[in-house]
C-alpha cells in the first residue's frame, strides 16, 4: 500500500522562474493539502484540495496555485520564484470528512526546492 | 488567530533518560492539539492528538502528552528515550469547530546521547 509520494525529491531553480511540484495521495485518500516548511521552521499551510477545488487557503500570495486531478493527485505551482520560496514543500493526504470534520493526514517526504 | 510556542530549539538527553518537550498555545476557545515527529529527510508523523476528554493522551512509540488549560500547555513526555527518538518534534494547534488545519510551532530538535 503506497503512501504519499512526491516528485521530484530535490529541485533547483533561479529567481523569476516557475516550478511545478507533484503529489500522489495515499491509496484511498481523496483530499490533498500542501505545506511550506522553511529551514528551521514548522510547516505552514498553503492550501487544500478536494473534488478538484481549492477548499481552504492559508496566507500565501497568488503566486502559489494548485490543481487536483480526477485521480486525486495534485500539483503545486509557484510563479515568479523568490529567494524566500526556498523550502521543503510537503504534501499531505487524507479522506474528506466534510468541512469541520477531522481526518488524519498522512505526509509525504517532501520536495526540497532551492532558489538561486 | 491561534499560535504555538515551543520554547526549546534543541534538547539533549542521554539514552534511557526521561524526556519532556514543552509546548504553549494561544487560542481563544478549546483548542485541538497535536504532536508530530519528523525524522531527517522525511515527512511528519502524528504521535498523538487531543480534542477533548481525558487530559492525559497516549500516543505511539511510548509518548504521552498532558493538556493543561490553566497553563495553556500541551507538553510531550516519554519515560525512557531511545536513540531512534532523535528527530524534530512539532507541536500544533487546530481551530475547534473549524477545518482542523494545524498551525505548527517552529519545532524542537531532540538529540540523544548514547
């Protein structure tokens, strides 16, 4: 039973470029959340997708966008990269229990993005 | 808005010694509280959570945590640490009645000496 898989594991980009990160949820899960973890910090919630729609969003600019596909996999896109976007990007999957309903999240190992 | 403070950036203990990691939260209502562990190069794993009821919560890997409303704390404990417990530990708070999306502290790095 595959867990949450993310690709690529590492990525190097330069300022101003655009990047796409990918996530396949754990088998049976239908909800995907993305987090940014800067060095020495805890993860910060970016957004959550269910039924191919963004359901919740954290305090991140519009440069951060996402998509969910019919097979529940998801992409995180970041435009106009800044040095401050260097971080570990974590994907977490869960079952959708409805708004306000807790469902445990399973995390992937992350994509390490470095901006030069 | 909710927030979490983990006052210790690093904690060093000897293998076999007891452990307590501190966590203080700020939230206006009854919080939902979590502890996660992150090993190097890996994602987060949930150790335990508190939503309501018994304030002493048992988790995986022999960890427990105690919710103290009067102190706004949710400290993580383990009676005897193993070398494999060396990792980063994150406390998180979620909004009650909301989305349960956790707000994380900055983490405490646990170093275990043999």
